[in-house]
C-alpha cells in the first residue's frame, strides 16, 4: 500500500518538475495507491504503470498531467474515485479494466482515451467529465474503443462525442478485428458541441455487432458552424 494516514484532510503532494514526468512503475502486483496528490506540467505523466497485475488507484488528485497505463500487458486494474484536473487518462494493454466514479475537469484532450489494441473487459461506470476546453480539434469525453460497458456516466461540455465505442486505433485503417461487444446504459451527455462529425453517443457499426444502447439521455447539444 502506498498511501497517506492521519487525521489531516490535506493529502501529501508529489510534484514533477516542469517538462518532466514521474517514472512509470513496472512489474507490480497486488498494490494499492491511494489518497495522494500529484502535480506537474501539461503533457507530463503524473502516474504511470506498465506490466502490472491486480492494481487499485483510488482517492488521488492529479493536476496538470496525465494518468497512463500501458506499454506492456496489465491485468485487473481498477481506477476509482480520483480527480483529474487539466488532463486525463490514457489507457492501453489492459485485460480487466474498471474506471469508476472519477472526476475529470477541463482535460486538454480526450478525457478518457482507452485504446482498441490490447484492451479487453473494460467498464466505465459513474464517472463525471466536465468542461472540455474549446481549443479546437476533436475531443471526446469517454473514448472507449475496445467496447465493453459504459454505465451511469455524466458528461457535460464535450467537444465531440460524449461516449464513443468501437473505433479503430489511429493508423489502423478503416477496419480492425475482431468485432467487439458494447453496452451503453443509463448515461447522461449534456451541452456537447459537434466539431468533427459526432455528438452525444456513438460508435462504429462495422465492429459493434449487437451493441446495446439503453436508457441514455443526450440533451442541449449543438452542431458547430
């Protein structure tokens, strides 16, 4: 367990130098990282993992830097009840991923970028994504390319899709195999702006056979000029 203790409401802070990233931690198993603060600079990696098994990151605050998991395969990774400010998640090479009850505020790009390649058994549940800045480009809130379950998420102010399932990874062309299963249930997407051909909830029909989209609400969303 890597955490803080005591009665203070102020969490210990780990800072990264401007333009630098914290070292990605590899080959860990059965580890909890909880109740810490991380602060860096735009584009830096504040929390990074690779080649892990049975990990939990919970109750942390990350500001001005991203949360990265990938490079080599990971299993059974849970990300719960964290707050990310001015950046988001980049998640790849995961078999068994739960992203639950996190808050992402003003991410500089996609709030949650879950790649197609290497990911399976993915669940995003009860997350809150707020105010993606109008910096141009296509900025999804929850980009869940490997499919899976997206349930009970709230997205406000996305710059493209609020939730999008099943797309191929960049550079893979128009077709990537095999097809994936997807269920999008009980989510809310509000105040979105379409800037690149998508808005609200979407997916790629060619690789989402039998996808289920149930009891979602999309409202107050507009197309840009």
